[in-house]
C-alpha cells in the first residue's frame, strides 16, 4: 500500500515536472516498455485533470498543472470537458446497481407504510396475497385435522396389534403347554414300556416283537366235533409262539385225573400228558394243555382224553379235533 | 533530417521489424506513436505530434540504412531518438517548459470586442459540449454512470479513504476502480468528440 502511494506520488511529480532529468528518463524508459505502467500514467494524468477541473488542487500543483498542460489547446478542451462532466454528474439520476434487488426498485418516498400493513401493494396484488393467504390457512387447517385423524387411526391399529399379539402369545403358551404335556406322556409311556421289557426279560421271554405278538396262543375246544368236516376249529400259529394252550371243555363225568394224547392226521401220537386235573374256568370245567408249538406242524389233529375213575378204571372222556395252521 | 521522406519501403521495413505480422505491427506502430506524443507533451513540447512523427521517420531512416531494432525492446530505440530530438527542440524552442500560454487568460475581456467574441464562441462551444455530454451519458450503461458519479462527484477526488470505501462497496480494488473510471471517462470523451464533430 505504501509503495503504491509512493509510486503514485512519483508519477504525479513526473507529470507536474518536479523530477530530475535522470528520474524523468527512468520513468520514460519504463512506460515505453511497460504498457501497464503507461496506463497508470495516463490515469494519473486524468486524475490531475479532474482535480484541477474541480478546483481542488493545492495552489503550487495547480500552477504547475497550468504550465505543463494548459499550454496545449487539446488539454484545455479536455479540462473544460472534465469540468462540464463534473458539473453535470450530480444532476444525473441513476439507481444504485450495488444495492440489494429487494430495496432497489422502490423510491424512498413511497415507503411510508410499514411492510406488514400491505398498503404499499396495489389492490390487485393485495387481493391475490389475501387469496394465497386464505389457501395457505385452509391448507394448514386441513393438515391439522388430517394429522389428528391419522394419529387416532394409528393408535387404534396399535391397540389391535397389541391385542392380536396377546392372543398369539396366549395360544403359543397353550401350545407349548400341550406339547410339554404330550412330551411328558410320551416319556411316561416309554418308561412303562422299558419297565415291561425289563420284566419280560427277567421272566426269560424276549419280546423281540412288539406286544401285539403273544408268547402263548390259546384255543378253547369242545368235545364231539368230527374230524375232517364241518366246523373244526383252527388255530393259526405265528412262528414266534412257543406254546399253544388248549382249553378242553369237559362235559361228561368228572374223573380224578385225566390223560391226553394228541394224534396227527396219520394217527401218529405227537404228544401226550397224564395226571391232568380239571379246573374251573368261570362256569366251565376245563383242562388246560400247554403244547410246545414246535410239535405242532400244520395238520389236522385229534386229541383223545381219557379219565381215571376213583376205582382206577380208565374211561373215554372225549375226543377233540382241531387244525393247526402255520403263519 | 532535411531531404529525407518516409517512403513506403522504409515504412514497410519499419513495420516488419516491429512485428512480422502486419496487423500486429500496425497496432504497435500506433501505440508507439501515441507514447511518443505523450512523451513530447509531458516534456512541454508544443509540437508534440510533429516531433512524434519525426521520431518515427528518423527511426525508419536508420533502419533503412542498416540498423536493426532489438527484438526484446524495440521501443528503446524510439525513445533514444526521441530524447535526442527533444534536446534539439529545447535548443530551438521559443515556448520553453514552465511558461504559461496566453490562451489561458480568458477573464480579461473588458471592452475588447475580440475577447467578447471569443467568450461568446466559448460559451456556444460549451453549450454544444453539454448537450453532447448529456446525450452520451444516457448512452452509457447505468452501472458506468453510477461508478463515475460516485468516483468524481461524491466527495473529494483526492480522498483516498473515500475512494477505498467506494471501491469496497463495488467489490473492486482501488486501482481497478480508478482504471474503470478512467476508461469510462475516455469512452465519454470519445462519444462527446464524435457528437461535436457530427454537430459541426
């Protein structure tokens, strides 16, 4: 900044002829070579011209200016022109282009009313502004109501959702309880089965099959049926059945003991047992025979029962007929 | 330099040495001539235009005789010749620097018809000038008018601080503001001179 001012003072002194020959030549060599420097000189010259035209140069400078410049007719004309311009410029009305746009177009005299009173607007604009305002207010009111309605709706939905969630929770709890109960029952059944299996194992019978397959299979026979025809009872023997239990129903006299002889279809004895005692099965008198199933091939059989009386005599007590079938 | 006139060949050679491009050379020629005129005027030479042309003629003659301009600084050659011519002018000059011209004295008109006529003529010229000035101000962009109004008429022209404030308001540096004001005034002057010529 100081250098700038020093340079300007130097140029001013050059123009007013206050420098030595050497200093003048230095400036002249520079402005011949440097266009910007030359322009600064021209600007400084014009500054002096205008200052002289306005009559504000100090006396010494004014006299120097007159001696240096006003000896030229064109310079005198330029000074007169500058004087005219300076006299005319204050009369010229021009808007400030550097003022903010919102404050530029309205002359100060018109701004006697405060902005909020709208009196500075034309009637048409006022009406338009009021209409816009009403629309905005109506819009705001509608928004308020809509917001309240939506809020209520939201609250309801939230309550419904909570109720549904509660129901689902209850159902879920019930389901969990049922599942737990079933699981416990299953565990109990498993435990019972294990116990039974242990019991059976202890008794020597291995239940290789589930309980649907019995170790002994029973057949109730009544005497007097004829072999080979009619309604001979049949007994299907599964392969894992060890014994066939025959219940012979007694219908004649009672004996002290009995003897049973089993004959196949060829009349061959396949099994016998003596010293059998009758027992009561409900209202009936029966003799129970346990015959190993390995002795019972698939065939028609006759079982002859003889009784031993008190005197020792042996008498026919009955004949029983059945058929064995192998599964 | 008596007996030598600038020929077309010599001028052409001068222009070529200023710049190989003829259009650029013509521009540089005009710039140099303008500077030479300013130089002689600032040194108080009343015949500044004549001496500027004489400088150019002398340079052209020297070039035609075998001299060459320095490519880096061709204007130095012109300046050197101009200084020599100036010294020759001082030796011969009647209007030495520092003496006022009689044309300045416009006020002493009492009883002198010639002076009265001159004053009336000056008054008519001023009126014509003012009319042209108003016309030219209207043609300028409003921003330019506002700038020169602020710069020249609002406050003291020599008040640097005031100029600085104006520059800041217009978002310009002080130097840029001065340059712009000078340019606008130059446009205004050209417009007025053209207007005055058209009016004659």
